[in-house]
C-alpha cells in the first residue's frame, strides 16, 4: 500500500488537511503527518480557518533512508506551514524541513508536491528548483523564480517528480494529480 506524508505546522488550511485525510484514504493511500517535534513526543497544530486541531507524533527529523522511501509522495500544504518550517536556529543554516526537501529531491521515485506558498521551503536550496517548471501563489513568484525555477501560469504543473499547485484552494486538483501519478508509478512497478 502506498503512503503519503503531509508536512504540518500551525496555521494550515483546515479544509485542505481534512480533504487529504479523506481523499487519500478513499484511494487506498495511508496518510502520515510529519513535523519537527522539537524533542516532544507529539505536538498539536491548529488550523487557520476553523481552528481544527491535528496532533502529530511523527518527526521528519529522524527518518532514515528506508523510512523515507516508504512514502510515494510528500506534500507541503498551503497556509503558513512552509513559513513555520523554514525556521533554523542559526541564520544561514538550513532548517530541518529544508534538509528533508533536499533529501527528497535526490529521490526521483518519491513525488514532491507543493501548493500555494509552500515552495518557500525550496528557496534555501535553489539548485533543486533551477530549471524546473512550477506554479505557485502570486505572492511568492519572485522568490521562486530567483531560484532559477521557470514559473508557469497554470493551476497545476507537473515537472517529473515535482507537482505544484497555484493556490491553497486547488488542494483537490493537487490530490487528484498526486493520486494519478502514484497509480502510474505503481503500474510501472508491476510491469
């Protein structure tokens, strides 16, 4: 069975997270929420719109390569998730989440999905977006194109193992695209 990881932090879009929980389950895909636990056994995050509470007890910081490779896709959702996950203790250091994205970009068999502002998480590691076709929220186009990414004025853009969506309201289209891509990958693995 395929698994999808969704990175989480405070001020996520409630409807997006609920949709992922239900839509991926309908497709037979398990969803794990991952975060930086800051040494705690779990953390509870609150949604931006409805105040939805989501408890997360899995850290992306201690994922070894085998555990990471269990995921067919990793999604960075919209809202303020990427902004929160960019925090590094020392200016100039890569945040643990950016380090995770860097590891993921070296794994073409894992889909990476970013929606709305979440490509911010790629900006400290510009070499991984350089030359890639992407879409994102209008507010971050400058930051994203400064990495060398090629902004594409579409709602959903697929560039190999990278799926991007323009705004947070496009979560259903992003999920549909991820599910379709995962099905294609699994079909290739079976043949």
